[in-house]
C-alpha cells in the first residue's frame, strides 16, 4: 500500500487552507465547485481506490471538472492530502468532546477506539507518514477533546501529550498491519489461513530438529489471535503502565 507524507507541500499554503485564511477564487472555476467538495471527492477516491490512485487529475474526474479548475483552490496533491487528513481526523473522538469529564483511563480507551475506527473507515489514513503533522482545526479539536479529560490525571502537560501520542501511534500501527493483511489477501488471492498452512510442514520439521526448543513447546493455538486482540492487550498494557506510574 502506498505511503505518503503529511506536511510535504507548501506548509504556509496548507495552513492557510486548513484555517480558512486563503483568498477565495473570483473567476474561472465551474459554478458550485468549492474547496470542501474537492476535499470530499479526494477522500472518496482514496477510500475506494487507495492512495496510489489519488491525483489532481483523478479528483477532477470524480468531480466532472477540468484538472486546472482544482488548482484555483489548492496548489497540489501534497496540500490536498493535508486537508484530507484534517477533514477525517476528528472521526471517533466526537464522544470525548460531548461527554462530561471522564477519568483519564476511560478517555484514552475512547481515543484508542476512535483511532481504530478512523483507520478502518479510511484505510489510507494509517498509511500516511504523519511525522510532520499539519495541525488544522479538526486535528486541534481532536486533541482538545481528549486533553480536557486528562487535566486532573496527575500527569505533567508533557506526559499528557506523550501518552496521547503513544496511544495513537500504537493503535495506528496495529490498524496498519491489520489493513495490510487484508490487502495481501485481496492482492494475492491467498487467505491468511492458506498462507500459513503452506509453511506448516517445513516449520514442523524445523521444530522437531531441536534447534528451537522454546518455540517447539508453544501450545498449538499460540498464534490464533486477531489484530483486535493485539490492540486490546497493548492498550491494557499501556494504560496499566500509566496507572502504575501514577500510583508510584
């Protein structure tokens, strides 16, 4: 699956577009064309066809307009991607914005579930390298939603941001692996079960040879877990660790 990078275009122009500070086009484009429609169309293309299919030309085709019409609203694909990431960023975290103050643990659980739902709703999202994230209004609102529940957690401000980031990084990584596994099935026509079953005879012989005694003693159902189970175990471990730190 294609990997793209946030913040790889004109940072100043991306910020202007994210925060609505740009000048509106005054002539030329097809009536009814707006930046919001362009971003929505780009998200639809990425959702249905993947990041590899995303281009200004493909988005213009989706909208039924000439490609040059889009450039009156957004400089290029890199800035468009920044807008797409911010548009979907709040998905799953609305509950935290509307809820009465929750305990820090419950808030982080909801954040993790929201990130998971975001990744599955928009499979291209976890494939984007957001090391240099563009902080648009939805990204900032999403952070505000969870941070308000951590005010009385006992964590320092720096620790709060690190904890929120740790949850997001972890869940995105598991979701990416989950989505990549599903993509592998579609791409190859070979199911997960068939793929591992093909390796089983050789692995059984390797385990029987005695070179891997620890692995040879594992229970036969050791590897029959799902990505959701990895997510849940990892989240509990992260939150238990924070709780132990706070108690100490």
